[in-house]
C-alpha cells in the first residue's frame, strides 16, 4: 500500500494524510531507494541497482534534507508542521523540500507497515534458492512472482542465486510453499526460520560522511 502525497495545498495534504491514517492498526513509514544494491555475482550481474533491476542514480542530499528524510523514514505520519518545528524551517519551506525529494526519487512513497501477527502471518522465513540446472535461464524471480507469500526476492552473491523473504501462517503452509517454489522455478532450497525480529525497517543512516557524490 503506497499513499502518495496528493496535490493541492499543505493543509489539504495534511487533511488527506489524517484520513489515510485513521486506522490505528497501520504504521506508516517513508520508503527510500537503496543507494547501493548490487546483489548477484553470476549472469544476473546486470541486476545491480535499485529494486526491479534499475540502475541506481546517486544524488546529493543537503544536510537539512538528510534530516527531513531521516525524520520521515522513522515516522511517515509526521506532518509538515511538525517537520518545520524540528528543522527550524517554515512549513512552506518543508513542503517544498519534501516535494523536491519526492521528485528526485530520494523519497519513493509512503507505505503502511502491517502487523503480520495480527493478520495471521506468524511465521517468517528466508529461503535460499539455486537452480538445479546451472545452464537454465536465470528467470526464477519471474517464475515465482505469482506466489504472494513471497514478500521480497534478493539476488545475492555466493552459492545460492536468490534469497526469498516469505511470510506464512505456519509450518504446514511453509512446507506447501517450498514445494510450489521448487516446482515453479526448478530450484533447490535452503530454509531459515525466523524466531524473533528485534528490529527491522530502520531509518537509513544518512550522514555527511556517507553522502553520495553523484549528479544532483
């Protein structure tokens, strides 16, 4: 679920955001592109870049913009008024900077973080896969895209070709999913079940020392 900022005035956007956030069961976060996401060391080397295989475009981010991005990444519900108070800018200046960050692709959107336990998806696992036939086309992501239990697919370096993050209702459903993955992509699998998650979806550490140096 992506709640893109609507057009119109600042007050209209804040009002719209308030309506979107009416459900207390949803936590909102700012979605950011990865600056570096080169994963695969084999034939899929061209997949290096942002999610979806797009090449990463590095942009310069000013100190005040880094502050805004960090705040929104930690709390996507933060209003322009609150951002202005924390940053010392005017509301209109914050609005303009957020719009500019969205236009440049630094902020990709605003997403709801679902409590998976609350909706019955109590088992999380990481499934490493590699092709049974090394000469087969590298098309596992496409072959597995229809399996909605797969939350993320990462192309990686190492023995395996991809790592899948999956969420299911329990061991029986995981076993069924593994069978579906093996049959659909003709791959072998290695599964790691998550026992607990101390933290995830952390805000990026945007500091001057790590600022990208690409084109603005």
